[in-house]
C-alpha cells in the first residue's frame, strides 16, 4: 500500500528526541513535497514565559515546532536541536505537529486556576505556516481561547490567516485580540533569498489590508532589519510607506540578532549570497548576539522620522525591539511535553 509505511506501529527510524516527546507517526504527502510531518501528542499546551524575559505576555501556545518559512535568520532554529534535528535544513523541513493541542488547551483553560492572562500565538514558529493548511489547528485554538474569555495576540507571516478572519473577527467581539503581520523585507530579490518559504511582500501587504477591511487594527513587525541589506533609509521609507498605505495602524522596527546555531545558519547563507558582507557582520556581532548600541541608536534615529512621515504609530507595548528579543520558550524543552 502506498501509505503502509506511515502506520503508527511502523518503525520508521524516528529520532530519539521525538520518541521522548510523545511521537505518534511520521507523515509525508505529495501535496507537501520536501516537508516531513512528525505527529506528536503533547502533555501541555499553555507555556509560561519566565518573568526574566521581560515580554508583554506571560503565556504562549505553539502548535508546531520547526517552520517551512525557512527564514535564514529565525531565532527559533536552535530549538530543533533538542529533538536531535539539525537547526538548518531540518528546521525548515522536519515539522513537529502537536495533533492533540486543541483538546489539551481546552482542559487547561477550564481549570479553576486559569486567570485568563493574555496568550500569544506565533512567538516561536509561525501558526499560519504551510502545515496549518493540512492540520487546521488554529481555528480550534482561537475558539478555545475565546470561549474561555482569554485575551490573545496573533503574529504571522502567513496569508493563510485570511481563512480564519471571520473567526478572528468574531473572537475579537468577546475578548481583547490583536493581530500583527511580520514584514521586514520589501526588496523582492532579497526576500526570495532570505525568506524563501514565506508569502511575498505584496501578499502580506494584501493581508494587512484584509485584516483592516475586517474591522481589526493591524500591527506591522518590520523585524528583523538586516544590516547592509534592508537598513537603508530608502528601503525603510519605501517599506513603511507601503505598510501605511495597506492600512497598518502601528509598527515596530528592530534589528537582527544572531544567537546560538542561528548565527551559523545565517552566516553560511551570507557567505553564499553576499560574501562581501561576511567581514562587516563579523565586526558587528563580534562581542554579542545583538547589534551594538551605536547601530541600534542609528537605526532608531533613521526610523523615527519615517514612522512619523507615514503617520504610523510606533507601538512597543506588545513587542520589545531592544537588546533582549524573545527567548526560546520553556515549552521547547522536551521534558515539558
């Protein structure tokens, strides 16, 4: 049988890391060529963020680990190493799916101890990446949060969010809800190279417009800005202008950080695509995973008048652009499944 190798009882050589986190089966389908799904049963859905992270939310929910967007700079890449996967190509193509997350979330939200604190969706891997087209986890997650009276925020690069706009709009009538679209690269050539699995900049501008047409505010995340690639005044002016024209109500801009194995993945890509920038990047990041203070000051001073020019609100309440970007979430440790 064509799918006989995908049964639960079949020994398909799954990695020990997967075996430790409730592995059920591996699935490959012709509709998702180049992507392998590893279905698991999670033990928890709500992930509490350490207070030291200084993020404006305390809890997250992530239905997926790994992301087919394949952004070279993704800070979540090191989390795949916990599963004995490679943070490079495996992160882009070996997608872990928590198939029971909606049921688990519903039980957790029903506990008397749950205080209905804001839950962030999309802080680690994108909830509307291609896998969502197959597994459709988000409608159940959004529905469970709204039914329990829990506020939520959604951050995505995925135009698949359009599918759920009616549900999201309805949920916003009952609980505080915010939507943010990530769009950091306006140059089509750079976009295809550095974010090869994401919808085009024009498609995401259309998504911003669709969110606004649905009657919701829409935040835009212009992050990360890539030194010497997307940080020119001309590029930022053009991108912010297009974001404003699409109807975004607020924007956050901050620069690239390169932590742990993400640094190696990004620098390998840079050496292939822009070898002339390897030395400047090594200089910028020689002391830290974060850009030096003088560069951050330069970027802030460059962006502020452009935000004002395009009449956007610089909203830093939901997303923190300074020297402490989002940390790897505790949910990503295998022992918490």
